[in-house]
């Protein structure tokens, strides 16, 4: 999906917010998500029961790790989207929950691998598997979850769904590799950044929104529109996640702001600021970043990004991309499921952590 159509308008200041924190007032607390998924509470009950069953493990070690992972479920945005969109389209069937499980297990597997690559020690306010056990165990547990996911998919018996999820999983890997490739590349463009997050994050949102149309036997046009919506929402979600490195609260996110900047990860607020901020200051910041920054150096980068409008631009870009995708599924309007879907879309781009 092309996310570039409104870039010029945002640069020129339309829909701009205040860099002094007014955007944070629009972010929703995670507890709000509980209310938003109420229409599909029954689906989540089945989902949780099946997830617990699948995560029992085939050895004491696997069981221990599984229980550790289940303590922190995260926001489960992907299954929420899947259930709400599928219900709104009237396409729910006996395989819907199984498909959601497969996608969420793949997502969990990628996080286990990410934590090793990023040398992360905390996620969702608890120790990562690589911190509590070892990097080797974290990687192998990720592989185990991948295998579980594909076992579930094969039991569903839909070649189209298998192809879609396999393709999405491949895209996640491509996105991760491209992100590593662009580490400390402070000349990376917004187009390239959107391509990376389109693979790394948006691909699983995309396929989650295709499940209903595929398993429900809906027409190709509906599947494509749902796919585009998921892709747009996934990109918005990742932009919001990247923003947390600049505006996040460690008590909510579980990690200190500045980690992405200090490890050379280049995200939209910084990309915009380096390309559209004061050129002399941009060169100084780029030199600082190239030499490597500590927490004190991050504060200098943060101030530059704030003054340059990078934070506001990224917030507005996330919302604008989300609205572009949402336009394609307005035909599903008219139910409590769609109403919650609308609110979750906004939750994803305004979340606190």
C-alpha cells in the first residue's frame, strides 16, 4: 500500500499539533483496550484457552518459558483486529480463532528473536527470555513457536491462508534484515523507512485482516480492501511505537526513552527532523549520532527533533496513514464490531505504550 500521498500536506503544517505534549493527551491508556474488545470477548475466551493449551510445552523448560510469556499478554492488537473485522464482515467460522493463534504465535516468535538481536532485557515490564535464560534458549523458543504456528495453519486446511501467512512471515524477516542494514544510516528516506516497517510490522496486521475474507469465502475486492486497511494500521502502529522512544514513559513502556536513538535505529521523527530541520543543526546532530550518543547526547537529539517538528509530524503521519486505510473498509460500518474497530485504530496510533 502507498503511504506517501499526504506527505507534502503534513510538511506544510496541515493538521499539525503542539510539540509541547498536546499529542500525549490524545493517547489512550492500555486499560481502555479491555472495553474496546468487549464485543469479541467470547472469541478471546476461546483464544486464551487454546493459547494456554498450545503453550503447555513438550518439556519442563518449554513449559516454564511458556508460562513466563503468558504472564504478559501484551495488547493483542492483531487478534483483536482479526476478530472485530471478521465479525463486522459476517465471516467468522470454526477456524477463525485457530488462524488468530497462528498469527500471534508468529508475532511472539519474532519478539523472542528481536530481543536477542537488540540485546533487550525487559519487555512489557518483565525480563525477556534471553535475560532470564539465555540467547540460545530465546532463539530456539522462537523457532518452537514458529513450528507451532505452522502446525496450526496446516490443520486449518486453507492453502490460500497458508500462502498469505507464509508470505507475511517472510516479509517480517525481510523487514528486520533491512532495518539492521540501515542501522546508523542517517540519510535513509521516509519512503525507505515506510518500506521497512511495511514488511517488519504491517505485514502481520495485513494478514490478520485477510483471515475473515479468506476463510469466509468473501470476494477478492473485499479481501484486498481489508488487507490494505491492516497494512495501513500496522504502519501507523509502528510509527506510534517508534515515537515512544522520544515521548514514552518508562513506567508504561518498560524501557527508557532513547534506546532506539542510542543503538542507531533510524525512525520517522528523526528522519523528518534531519531532512526538514535547520540544516546547520542537522549536520551537528548527524555528527553526534555517527560518533555514538549516551543518555546526555540523546537529550540533545530529542530537543532537536522537538524543535524541528519531527514528533508532531510523525504523530500526524501515523493518523493520516491510518485514515487512508480505514477509508477502504467503511462499507463494513453499522455494527458494534466496526465501532470498536474504529476506536482500536485510533488506539493504535495514540497509545501510551
